[in-house]
C-alpha cells in the first residue's frame, strides 16, 4: 500500500462514526441517585452537631445553653467572660503546639531511620510503633496515669504533653514514612554528585521533598492532641484542657463561649482546607504552563 493510500485510509477511519460503548459506570440509573442521596444523608447527619454548635453560639443563654432564648452577639464579643473557657482553650493550644513540634521532629527522624537504614530489631520497632494506634485510649490513659502516680510525678500540663507526644509519634512516623519511601534516591545522589555535603543534601533536597508529608503529619498531630479527652483525663490532674472543660461543663449546660470557640475552630479548619486546595490548584496550573 502506498503512502497516499495509507493517508486516505487513516482519514476515512477518523471520519467513520465510532460505535458507542456501554455507558460509564456510575452515570445515570437508579444506582447513582441512591448513592447521591445516601451521601447527602450521611453528610447531613454529620453536620447536625456542627450546625447546632454554631447556632447556639449566638444563643442568649442564661444559666444553661440548652434552650434557644434569642439571638445575640454578646457571646462572640465577650468570649473570655467565663475565664475558664479561655484558660482551658489556651492550655489546649499550648499542649497541642509543644506536642506537635516534638512529636513531628522525633517521628520524622524515626521514619527516615526505618526507611533508609538497616539495623537490628528494625521490624520489631516498626511493629511497636503501631501499638499506640491500635491500643484503646482508655488502656493507654489508665496505664500512663498509673505510671505517673507510681513514679511520684505531679500530674499537670507537662504530663499531658508527654502523653500526647507518646501517641502522636506513631501517627507522624506512619505519615512521614510513606513520603520517605516514595522519594527518588537519584535526586539526593544528584546533589552529592554536585559536591554537596550530607547536610546540604538533607536541608536543600531531602527536607523540601519531605515537607508536604511532614506538614500533613504535624496537622494531624495537632488535631489529635487538641481533640483528645480520654488520655488527657487520666494524666491531667488539676490541669484543664478545652475538651475536659467541655465534658465537665456539659452536665450543667455548656457555656455559649465554648460554642463560640468550637465554631471558630471549625471555620478556621474549613479556611485552611480551602487555602490548601486553592494553592494546590495554582501550583498545578503553574506546572502545566512551565511544562
């Protein structure tokens, strides 16, 4: 067949109508409507407590914040009218920040060591790192609380920080380990070929590549620490964090200022997600233009 005949055959094939295949799975039909309705129902059920919290942050509460008495902005303008609310919230922020920084540093070092180096008992250490994630929090909290009592350690904010570092390290190791395992060793070898020292390779090549995983692990660690109640209740002593304050106050009606702080935290989390998605979109478009 000559080149002219081949070109004509290709043009005819391109113009010929293509047979329609089966419809894409998931489009049309009763199944897609059922899945969509189920998803909306599940989302609505999950959002009910959040909507309740936001609405009752504007409630003109008196002794309790259970019955709606009217709309007011006083709760948002006087968040610290109840000093215990701001004090417990500040304690949670302090514990979360310190535990996140320490656990992220230690967990990142452990993750790099497990992936990049061979040493004795590495498999056992890897298994042991998963135990805090698999062990019920009641068991961890009661065990730590008993240990602090037996050692004569006065329980307070520092014992809370130690406990949070302990269970956060496992989550950091699991998250960062996946990122370390996905790195291309050729990138680090290229840095060494350009006469970079091991420290320069780590700070200029390895760490920037690991940073998305490290940031994700840090955010997860802070969220777990800020939200924890069970372990904190066993090791806190007289110190009070925000979840512990809410649990104690719930018996007599949660102060509306607690709803205000919870609503603000939820809105802040949504903003962080939106900013992350927008920045990721900008990066993808930038890479597409440069590529």
